[in-house]
C-alpha cells in the first residue's frame, strides 16, 4: 500500500510544566478539525518512545502518525503492514507537546529519566572531545595543534585512514583518499614523532610506556556538531612506532542521503534489488566477500538498516563494532578475554535471534557454527576474504566444511569492490582509443565517449572524488547447488552462474565507466578480466 503523506505544520504554545501534554495534543487535534484520538494499543508505548511518534485513530478506519519531522517512509510502511490500512503522516510544529506526551505516557521511561536526573550517567561511553577551528588556534602545545590540524584536514578531505609512519628523520603523514595513498606532510625530528604517537595513545587510553608490542584502541571527536569515531592501531617499526587511524565517519558513507542504505553506497538498481531479496529471506546465509577495505561490513550494515523494522531480533558480533545501529544488539569481539567469533556466536544463538551478523569468518569453527545457524532457521549475514563470488566455495573447502551443508545454507554471495568516481567538477569527455577498447573488450566497431577527471582543487588534482560499489552477485538455485556439491568443473559452474544472470566485477565496472562514473584506468587498477 502506498502511504498518504500530509504535512500539516502547526505552531502551538509550549505546554505549561504543570499541565499534561496529552490534553495539549487533543486540543490541537480538535482545533484542526480532525476527529482523531491518541492510541497506544496498535502502536506500543515502547515503539512510540523509540520512534518519537504518536499514533492517532480517526473515524472510518483512518490512522495518522503525529511527528516533529519529515515523513519516514520505512516507518509508514511498517505501520501500514501491521494495520493493513493507509496511514497519514502529520508534522506537528511543537515537538515539546509530543515529547511530554511520550514521557508522561509510560512509568518506566519516567523512572529512567529520574535515575538519570539524579546524577547517574546516561551512557558509559567516553565523552568526545570537541575539534574545531577555534581549538586549533588556541591550543598551546605544538604537537597537539599539529595532530588536531591533521585530523581536521583529513575529515575535510574525506580521508578513510590517516597513516603516521616513522622514518629516520621523523615522521611521514599520509592520507588514504578514495582507497589510494596520498602524501600530506613530513614532520622533522624523531622526538616530535614520538610525541605524536604518545598523544594518540593518550587519546585512545593506551599504554604510553609500551613501545615493543602492537596496541589497538578507539577514541571520539566531536566535529561540527557530530561525533566521529576513530580506530587506532599502533605497530612497532624499525624507526620507532607507526600509527594508523581509521576514520569511521558515518556521514561520509551516507553521502547526504540521510541514512545508510544500499542506494547511498552506489550499487546499481538491479544489484540492490537482488541484495534486498536475499536480505528478506527467512533463513539461510548471505555472504559478502572482497579484500580488506572493499566495504563489506558497510554493505552488511546498509542491508541490516533496511530490514530493521523492529519486529525481528538482530544481533551482530564484530571485530570491532564500526558503526552503531539503532535497534540492533552489537557485540564486540575481545580475544584477550576469550570472546572469539566462535564462542560469541554460540552465545548469540542462545539469545533468541532472528537475524545474525558475523563480522568475519576466519576459522573452521566459526564457519561451522554459522552454517549450522543458517540451516536451523536463522538468517546469517557474514563476510569472508575471497577474490570472487565462486572463490568462496574454495575457501570453505579449504576450511574442511562439508560442501553439501554449505550450499544448502547458502542463499547468495556478493563479491564487491570500490571504484573511484570521476570528479564531477572537472570531468571531461573524450573519445576512447582503439587500443583501450580492445584491452577491455569494448571494441564494437564504433567510437565510444568516456570521461576522465582533469584535476581541480575539489579532488586535490587527482581527477577522482568519492567511490561507488560495484558488485558480482551470485544467487544459488538447486541446479547450481548440485554442481557445487558434486564438485563439477569450475568452468561448468561459471556457465551455470552466468545463466542465472551473474555479472562479473569487470563487467559491472565497465558498465560504470560507460555510464561516465569512473575510468578505464580505475577499472584496470581494481578488477581483472574474468
């Protein structure tokens, strides 16, 4: 059913602190001439508190959601599926009335507010330091100012990683921009290099006296009103200690879309539809494969975000938890304390989940438990390192798993890569040469117009800005399962997979180049001919 969305922006006086918020909403409904009554039966108080909306019921089976924001299509679809009727979205201009009604409507939430009001911490997470231009200008220590400016510039340039590499002279600072390393600056002096690493350790609460062993940690910074997570890895090297800071900025992934979705990652429409179909199955396993840094976990996060309607118990076990998803139980692996993927997954399955995400299958034990979970009624999302969709089968065979069980559990495999997008500010069309067309199998006897980036200030002269995902999606049917379980020749399995509509990574990348999104040089860097 399609949702009927109406925007009725109203301005009402903020309710008095001693007055009940419910009558304020009732008065507004009456003043608007809408014969609706607030309802907490079809939409529980917990759901109302979670989504910050109020359900109202009208005459002749009419329903409406009162909210203080623009329409949420996923929320509307969820409620319409439950009520089996269209639901109207109404924007109320006084969010205080909604908050008061929600707070007064449930004793449990009021008790929680009282506990937090008495001084108990609302969160055990460490507070994020504020990183701003004012702080960069006012900081007294040159080392702290250098590190803060490096972090700030990295966020402005949308770097995914910041590398601090110790050298004989001091330290080299490099960014990973759109998957490619870029030199930023050279810091002279080994003493300054040691102080930079020590400052990073302090921020991540690591042992500054330990310089012989690797260390891992995390810290947060608040930049322009949003909190950004950073993951730190310290590694001893010949000239001292190297540090790599992974930037976990959700806003970079969402790319202005407002939420983490498959569309925001750049997947083609046909691939998105296939992935969504695999994510909506009641049980089985969806595998995402690719090298480190190819966006596997982010894709699983996007798939989980799209199917998270609140009606299923979703649990993830990850190393580490990169992004926090609302309504999802996320468990970080802690091998020092004995919490491995295998042990954690066993406990997760006793926690009554509907859908489970395993950050990575690294060993035989984890693989066996994940396959058994998929065979016993759970929908399992996981990743494994392999070069292509069909190479996953070889990985499982190497782990010693029974192929029949593997193919019985497996619904589909997604192999993906990230290719750089041509910068939209300096893209320039050109006629591809005949040799390039022959090299990439595009020689069709006619000229082909492609694009490349000339280089500008927006892309730091690289000609690229941002990345998009390309996919090789394999959906298994009974015939393909029989071929794999029977250890048929790889060529025959590939032919069967192509018959089911599987497109290789090279073909997906070439389609992106022909659409003017990337270049042939980038395709050659990221993919190989099938």
